[in-house]
C-alpha cells in the first residue's frame, strides 16, 4: 500500500511510531555525545565519547525483540491460540555473520556520529543504495535496471553535495574540528559498505528460510552484544589516542569510564537508555510497517525521519543551515525514489513516456535493500 489517507488507524499508529522512535534513536545518541561528566573517581569532567559502549546498548535493544517474540509465542500457547511462528528449525548461527557486520557498521557509525553532525550522519546513510546495488550485481548475479543506475547516480551527486557542505560551509560544533567532521563522514560511508555486505549475506543465507523478522533481529542483537561486549575487554587496554580514543586514558574504549559517566550525569543516562528503548520500538514498528503496508512506505518514512532529525538539529543549534546541504538532501531523496521505482518512473509510465518495453518484472526490479525482512538496524 502506498502513502495515502486509506490507512487504518493501526497503520497510522505504526507509521508514527516508526517516525518518532527512529528520530529519537539518532537524536538521543547525539545528545549523549554532546554531554560531559566526570568518569571514574579522580578523573576530571570530560566529554562522553564511548561509541562502542553505545553500540552495545543498541544491541540490547535489538535483543529485546527476541525476548518479546518468545513472550508473544508463550502467551498464545498458554491461551491455546494458534499462531504462525514460521520456521523454528533454523540454525541461529546463520545470524552470526550478519551480526558481525551489524556490529562493525554500527560501531563505525557511532564513532562517526561523535565527529560529525546528526543530519549529515542520517543523510550519508543513503550511500547504502550504491554499495548494495554494486555488491548485488557482483555476488548475487542481480541485473540492475536503468532506473537503478540513475538512482545510484543521483544518490552519489547528493552525497557529494552533503560532504562538500560539511567540509566548506558548516561551522563545526564546539570541540569538533573540520578534519574531524570529514573523518566522521568517511567513517559513516565506510559503515555503509559494511551494511551493504550485511544485506548481501542475509539475502544469500537468510532470505527464504521463513524466519520471523522479530526473531531474526533478536538473534542478531544477541550475537552482536555478545561479541562486542567481549571486545570491550581488550579495547580497554589498546591505546590509540584522539580522535578515536578521546577518553582520559586514551584507549580504544574505556567502558568503565563510560558507565561512571552515565551514573554521574542523568542527561547521559537519558540519552543511552533512550537509544536502547527507541531501537527496540523502531525495529518493531519498521518490520510492522513493511508487513502491514509496504517496504516502500518504510523507505519513505525513513526519509521523513532524516528531515525530522535535520530540522531538530537546526532548531536546537547543533548546526547551521546550509543551502548546499538542502540541495544535496533533495537530490539524495530523489535518487532513492528513482532507485526504488517510486514517483518519477511510475509517472513517466502513466503518461506514456515510457512504454511497456521499458518495464521490468517485479522480480527484476525488486530493490534488495527494501525487501529483506531482516536488515541492518542502524540508528
């Protein structure tokens, strides 16, 4: 179903939940990054810079989806109600590789978010279309139609404009250098490569097994949390210095310092717990929107989420308005629409500009990044 007034009340509720919780997820993470507090006893007040600890919190939110799924199944069984639980004979280890991709990509994203703007963080995520399209051709043998290539081209132009806006025109936030912003943007783009790999892996090994989406997300959260929290121990001793170790000890991640800061500053605690809770509800809402309406609707709502984050960042003074970024965002959004065969191409067909010879089958034009039930759950 496309966007329109024909939605039921429940569908409007799901759409609003996805929009609100998705926006809150990025904003609360950035809000925590902008706070400062003393850490372990004896350390001075310093910025909250703990991307790996925050990523661990995000995986707790994902894992909660598995807990909710199990409770839901148990409730129906106790009530002796029939319920479709899908395939329960799969090996949970099929989610290990996607979880490792999710863990790596999310960690890079959170490091990037500490260095750049919340709006740029969200807009640059659109690069996943480029990398997913190219990898799907290389490893899945998928044939991209002309509108896919046009969409990729527009997305690339939009990304360049957003990046140029960050580098030349924007005034960096307090404590963040221009070089830091560019480093953050590049890390976010690297994370999109990882996200594309995750989607291809899921398409290859997970898709078609009829695994309930909430259960799949939960298993990815379990493996992601288990592996990342284990890595926090060696990260505690690896010295790297700023900007990747901007904590008092200059290590890759000082989780103990982060926990002390959370306990010493209620704003940091609010941001961290807001991220955990919002990612859980965002996953539920996003998967429900895909099921109740369409994956295209989910993509549109995700684009609106970017706009909400941008407007909020401008309103609270986290960044200054720059017209080049606005142009880049419009081109980026247009490219996403063209890639997913939305708006422009259907209009051309409707008015006869494109004949039947230009149309492709549903299977050929199926956009990989929209049809997977289990997909990267980045903030």
